[in-house]
C-alpha cells in the first residue's frame, strides 16, 4: 500500500499540542518512527527572494522530491509555498508526501511518469487540521492508496529539442549529467544544477529536465538516486543526490566538502564536471532514443536481468554499465563471467591499469568492487608481489565452488599476510581489508552455497607456537601457521543480515558439511561460540522440536554427541538430571 502524510504550520499537530510546524495528518499504516526520523527532516521550503512580495501562490516554484531509504520505501513528496498561516501574520509552506512500500516502488522506478506527474494536495486547497481531535479516525486520517493519482492538469511536456534549446543544454552536457548521476550513487557526490530561467518558470523546467535525466538512467541507478526540483540554497541532505538550486543559491562550503558537481547553466560555469573520455555506446543510445520510452524500457529491463544474475545490484560505474549495454545490445550471451571479463579487459584496459597501479600502492582493498577484482588480470612481472597476490587469491575464492580449493586459497592469503607481519602475532591490515570485502560481498546472499565463502571473512591465523605441533593435513601451508575462525563474530553477522533462521541454517550446514570442524581447535571454538549464541540470541534452540529433529538427523555422530552434551550442560539442574537418566 501507499501511505500519505501532510505537514505544515498549524495551531497544533499530531505530535505537538503547541503552534508550529508538525505533521497534521497521516495514513493509519504510516509508522510514527518513520515520520519523526525521516519525513520531518525532508519537509522544508524557502521561497525565492525575487517572489517575496508576490501574492499569487501559483507563481512560486514547487519542490518535487523523490528518494529511497534503507528500510526499502520510496518517498515521493512535494513542498509548496502556502501563504499566510492561521494567524494571518506568518508565511508557511505545506508538504504532501507519499510513502511507497518496497513491494510497490519498482512500478514507479520503471515508470517515471508516475513520479513526475503525480498529483499532490496543496495548501491553497484550504486544507486545515481540525481543532477537535475527538472526531472519528476516518475524519482525521488520510486514506491508504493502491496507486498515486495522476495530475490531470499537468503542464504540456516539451520535446527534447525544445526543452534543451530553451535551457541552452547541449547533447554533451546531458551525457555529463547522466555520468555524474552514476558517480553520485557510487561515491555519494552531490549534484547541484542552476537553470537560466525565472523563479516562476523553475518548477516547469526543472521537473521536465529531471524527468529526462531519470529516463536516461538504468534501474540499478534509479533505485539509489534521490532528487529535489527546487531549493533556495544548496543543502547537503542524506539520500538526496541531485538538487535544482535557485540563482545565487550555491554554497561553496557544500561544494568543497563533498566535491560536488555543479552545473550552472545561468553563469555557464561548471565545477568538477568530468570530461567524457570517449564515445560511450550507452550514452549515445539514450540520447538517440530519449523520447521513445518503450525502447528504453526494453533496454533497461534486459540489462537489469543481466545485472541481477551477476549480483551487481549494489551499483555499477558508467564504464561497467556501458560494457553490460554493449553485450546485451549486440545480443551476445556469454556463458561464463570469463567471456565478459575478456570483453571488459579489451575495452577498459586503462581502468584495469589504474586498478593495478592502485593495488601496488597499497590502497584500501575494501574500496575495490567485486567486478573489478574479477576482471583484474595477472601479469607475469607481478607474480611475486604480495599485495597483488592477495587480490589474485581473493579473485580465486570469489569464483570457486569447491571447498578444498577455497581452503587452499584461504591459507595462501593467510600465509602472505603473515609474511608482512612485523611481530607475527597480529592480523595484518591487508588481511582485515580482504575480510571486510568478503563480508560485504555476501551480506545479501547468505545461503548453503555461500556459507564457506562467508567464513573467509572471519578467518584468524597465527604462527605455530606449540613445539612439536603437527596437522592432520599434509599441506605445506600448515607447517608455518594454524587457522581458526571467529565463530562468535560469524554468528553475529548471520543474525544481523539473516536472522535466527539463517544462523540455524548455518549450524545445520556446519555440523554436517564443514570438514574443518572435526579439527580440535576449530571444534572447540565453534561450540564455545554456539553456547554464547544460544544463551544470548536463540533461547528456543533446543525447544524447537522441528529444528532439533533436523539437527539430530545429521549423520555426523561425533558432532551430534557434542550438541547433546551442550544441551545437557545448558539445562537447569533438574532437567539435566532427567536428561542424564535418559541418556
């Protein structure tokens, strides 16, 4: 469902009994926490300086806003100048927000007209909150909607040629706007746009230009980007990537702090705007088909499926998306990632060289994307470079599906990290960064197939400090150090990103399929962490008959015996006695 929210200055609001700005009405299903912690921060409006003495409310620009929040909802709102308040002395503004659920928002992402031609309540419709709060809820609450109504009085939509000619925006500058949007989503760099139009025209032209920008962005970017079509002065607001700013409204401090992109079409001054390196097939295609929404939808749908298959929903760069576009546009269907990697390597050689240079300079590996790691090419001259080799083995792990191969690569990473340890008894910074990357890669893909890879993010290693220690395995690596796992951290990770169900799935997998659990040190660490997990986070662990049945059906007799001992140890004294008799 879609929830509604009204905010303005009144005698009293839903959360404050005193005069001032507050929520004055909302849908029943809209949570107070979301209103107070999110919506209130995005209810703002300042009238343009040149319209201060104008009485006609229709002359004032409206601020259409759209952004996505971490809990999954999309907020589509509009703030407008509302004239005098109930005292007749102070000016006020009015904000109407729609809160689109995560389930419904994809329809709006794929159909921009539903956002840009949405109908909003305006204060000049004489909506005021009732003084009597004893009336029936049906009279005080806004209705929940299945779809946002469309504005039947919407302005005439200009063609690309007419709009861009009026705004003096060239083809190359439109492409740079799209490029900035990609970078803004990936690196949180703000975008400020100043149009060379009057304050009265700002609503019309900013909204139309924003719709053309939104049309040109693939779904993977639309799901992250937020915008507002009018602010008096540039603001640094979380979730808002792009702002249309009134004349003279750019604050240099905002630009300097965030390295923001500034597109000032009034003064023809553009700050931090990158020159496009070369022709980009995706950008060219968008420009040629900007008015054909059907063609764009088909293109974006195909690319989106490709991105989801490769788990790249977290974001892609413009260069990466261009390669995806090329593959799909030419109807190439690579069966393995390796084919796509070869295409990328050939066409993005400079990018790979840049990545190579950064790795060799000891950059923060946590900043490297999964796609960059997978497309990284090993050269003979760097085979003895430890930093390079860590990325190489990380690449092997990401592509591996065999536990034995994962284990060998994992140990090789630990061996390399120990070589760089000055003392030999601390995990090196470089290994910590690899662990962070692994945790990031799989936090949204916790399953039986990924459990072994996720564990790499919680590996711990040390040099052997016990005389005469021998390992059951014959690997050369085991002669220099031993490995253990931070199971307590792993359980916390599983709980945070998957809940108790995922943690229990992992336990079922570990006692049955994780070979290293049979080793003494690993087994001890696992059951110590399991005990803490049950005590703190899963009090029904042994009470859930269905889960316990699944656990006891595993064919690892030794592990099942340890679990029974753990249950006996954790029971109350009387229950412990009864269980002991049964056993």
